[in-house]
C-alpha cells in the first residue's frame, strides 16, 4: 500500500484507497464461510444471529476492508476480516474434540460448555485486533485519522460521510497483542462478557489471556491452545495458496509468537529450564540470560509438535534465525548467532543463544531467579583452551567416514561460503574431532526449503539414514521427488535455491534439471552448489555455473 502523501489532492493519482462499503456488502462476500460457521455452531437461526452473527457484523464494521499485513499473509483488501472469520471457524470446530470443564459435574458442564464454545469463537475472531492499533494508520480524504481506540471504522466513515479511506503502515511496528483488549469492547458488548462470566470465574480470564497473548501460569488454557493452532493453520494455508507469487510472502514471519510462547511455557513449567541448575537449559549470569543450544531447540520443537501447529520449523538453525530476526535473541559483538559460555560446574564450553532481555522469559516467575555473580561468556583465555580444531582443506572427510555429531552453523559462518574448511562441533577435552557435512544456507532462503535441505545434507553423515542426495561432478544431486515427498513444490524449491544462488545449471544456458542415476534408477533432479556444504573438498568438483536470478 502506498505511503500516505502530504498533498491530499494527489490521493486519486497515487493511492486509490478503499471504498467505504456498507457492512452488508462486506459480509456478502463471506456468505459461504458464515454458513459453515452456522452449521458448526449448531443452533437455530435466531440463536445464531444473536450469539454469533451480531458479533461478526460488529467485527466487520471495525476492521472493514483493512488487510492483515502489508505484503505477507492476508495482505489483500478484506484480509483481516477473512483472517478473523477463518480463525474463529477453525477454533469453534476444534471445541468439538475437547472437554473444557472436565472436573465439574455433568449438569455444570452442560451449563458451561456452550459458553466455552462461544468464548473460543470470540477469541479466534478477535485474535488479531491488536494490529489496528500498532501496525497501521487510517485516514480519510481530508487527512483526518481514524481513532481506532474509540469507534469502529465503518461508524467513523459514516459519521464523516467519507466515500473512501486510505492506509499507511507504521515503519518497524512492534507487535503488542495486549492492545487487542482495548478494541474488544467495540466488537463484543459488555453484556456478552457478563454472560460468559455467569456461574464461573475462568472463561473470561482465559478469553482475555488468549487475546492479549499473556500465558496463564500453572494453568492449561485449552481455549488459547485452540486459537493458536487455528491461527497457525489459517496463515499457513494462506501462504501455501500464495506460493505462485513467491518472493512477496515472508515465510515463517508469523511464527515468532509461537516460539516465544513455547519459551515462556518451558521456563515456567519445565524442571530442565530452571535457571542455574546442573544441566539446565537456562543460565542467568551477570552478563545476561543464556539458553543452551540446540538442546533448547529440541525442547521447543517437541512442545510445539504436541500443539499440532502448522508450519513450525524443525531445524534448530531455522528456529534460531527466526528468533534473532524477531529481536528475541541477540547476536554477539562479532554478529555471531551463538555465544560460547562456561557455566559453573561444566567441563567444557557450551554454545548458547542469548536473550535480548531476561524479562522475556523471567517476568512473572515467583520467586524471581537470582543471577550468578560472575559472567558466563567465555573469556579469550578460556576459549583458547577449548578451541575448535579445523580439518585442512586438502584432507576433507568423506561421507563414508564422517562422524555423527552435527555442528550448528551461525549466520556469519553461513555467509562465508568461500571457506570450504569443515565445520566441527565442540569437542570434549582429549576427544578426537568429528568432521560432519552441514548446510551453510543464506538466511534469506525460504524456510520450508531450508528445513528440507538441512535434513537432506545431514543424511551424508554416517548413521543419519539413507542418503537423500549424492555427489556428482558439479555438486550435490537432489531428486525432485524428495521435495515433493515433503509437500514442497519442486518449482518453488528451484526458484528459492536459484534466488539465493545455490542452484547449479548442469550445462551453460541449459535447464536447471538433469537426469542422473539415483538408487539404481534414472531420476530427475537438480544440483546444489557444493560451496554451500561444509565438509566437502571443493577441489574434487568442477567449477559450478551458478544460476542467475
């Protein structure tokens, strides 16, 4: 969307804006989805109109035709309306498989279950209201700004007799989900909240916690679990449907909230995440809060896999990159993703991610943990005692003789693709180094493709399963069927690799694919530039002809 110009008269030429349509016309385009919601809600017409349709109309009046994001998921006009309705529908649908008041009597559950379903629908509908307060600014043709905290957009347009309105996005907006609570009364009348709170004290607190993004410590919020799962599914479906315009959507950009939520849940309820305990994932020192990596990433993935969230990355490298980009983690002075720390009682240094602020995880924990008096980061003299040996480029490891211990590749290391030396993991004092084959992918590579490529390259290591790639004269051959088996369109994968200059054309000016024998069968595939894989001897490969974008 174009930036709002200073000269109001130039709107028509530079920004057509949005038409001030009536609410009935807005909802006419969503009639099919509303009919599905009615069927799922399972009540008569009058009850549905009173309980659900009235809220849908108020929500439509509030968000109108505004998109959810500037250039990512649900970025078209009406995107926020569609996002809220789809999330509400899948959240409501998910209530059929859950019992909310399991410890109560049957008669009490019969009274509360309809309220739980109603509250879950509301939470899904309003889960992204905070964006209207933090991410965008709406004005009319005269340049007056819509007061998003005071009234719905449709009411404001009607009061000003505006035929069109215009949008600009706030630069570097920070997500503040708690702002959604201020918009909630404009969508949900106080009488509805009062009805949800009747004969119980838990439904409304769980509803508000879900909308604000604040976890309820030591309580299982089933309502929020359904909404988070539904929202991830809806966004993932929208991104997949938009794959034909790849390069515009920012894959994985919506996942930070789930990763941060997982960090908070683990730090508040997992005994392995109690700070400064022996073998703990968390270490709090005088120089900040550190998270042992990749052990913490494995805990995060295991937790989110249990939540059945769509699109959650599996590779620790991808999780690390997402949290670094979101500002949750901080890089060190050399812009390296991982820090080297030496907690008390440990025999060797550990790789760890550093939280940009300890309060991200420790706020609300009672009693608050006490920081160690000393700094945890390894000093140069300590680090030299545990320096990581390097294998000379002239004697690279072969796939048949490589070890099984994998190393983490930082973004700084990933950028240095011209250095073919093997990357080795930290070793215990006195142990032999274990060379490995790992992917050095640029950070801008599509996360879906990145996750697959990391796993595929790892299969070159001994004991990591049947190989999904094979070495040929120009690089690593990857069958297209391997992408399809992971649900990745081969065309999308080829374009993603070509845009990051990781794809090699077998012949100059020729097609990006070739047929090569793989597992005894002629197979169509592509070739990965060997410079993006640590542990390979580049001297054994012919000079690659990298595909130009």
